C-alpha cells in the first residue's frame, strides 16, 4: 500500500470541491447552532435517529417513534445496541481499527452464536478487513469525510462479516467523523442523509462494487451529498419528530 492510499481519490474531478463544500456546511451548522450549548441528550438523539435510519436501510420496518419507545423490530434493536456503545470506540478506531470493527459487529449481532460475532466470514473477508484497517491507520492528506466514505463503501460492499454489514459500515462511517474531528459530539446524522437519498445511496454502492473506477468516483461524489443531507438531519436543525 502506498504511503497515502487515498491521495488519488481525493484529487478526482469534482471531489475536492464537493468535500470542501460538505465540510463547510457541517462546520457552519455546528458553529451557527452554538455547539458549546449542546447537551449529551442532543448527541443521544442524533445517535438514535442514526440507528433508526441505518436499521431502515438494513430492512427494518420500525418507525422512529417505535425505536424511541424501545418497541422496534429486531433489526432496529440491533442498530440501537450499536449506537449505545459506538462513541466509546472512537479511540480504538485509530489505534486498533480491526478490534473496533469487530466490536461493532459483535454489538449488532449480539443475538447470534458467539462464534459468529465479530469474526470475518472467511480468509478472503479477513484480508479485506485488514485492508480497511490499513486505510484507517495510514497517513493521508485526504479529507476525513472522504476517508469515512471509502471505509463505509468498503465495508458495505466487501460484506466481511456474516451478517449486519450495512449497520457496521454506517456505524464505522459515523465513528470516523468523530475520531477525526469532523463532528466530535456526533451531531450530524449521516445515516439519515443516506436514507433521505436512498435510491442514490443504494445505486452508488452497487456502482462502487461493480462499476470500476467510474463507480468509485460516482460514490465519492454521492457521499459528499449524503453528508450534507446528514447535516440537515441533525437534531440541532430539526426538532424531535
């Protein structure tokens, strides 16, 4: 792996401006809404909204009201379980990313037998996970938002675990934003941004997996849009539903 494995992606046409605009929008939202006045309850609400959106993208039929009341379906419960411990994994994402990813999956898959929790499906999946771990530890000049987008797509398309890969991918994406200082209090709701743009989200993930360099490029441009939508979904901007 090169010293900076993401530099070529960060320089693709339209990518620098798209990610600069997305970051500016996030920074403006956090600044304008008075970040210092936010509370742990606001972070908890962001995590809850994200858990609901991620669960719906994974196939849940539960409403946000169901999830808030603790009466969501099994997929929603899996997603909420991840959200309750996710921020505590921020330090380990940088130091020991494979452990952090395994823990996210173990939380999501808590209802499965122990041997199926936190472990890659097979040797090829383990190799893909190691590659993702290297992306998370390699020095890079790429924007943190782009790192999050690539980690998300790699996990979602490689599907290294036997289950819950979408939930793991979206949780890891949010965690990158926290760990790399984009959104330290986790007030952006990227999962809700993807849900709002669901058709584009799902088609661009397929493109990332199957469309070669053009598919990767399209995913990166989409993801910048998704982050902007995630900022709009923040509880700092929206009252509780």
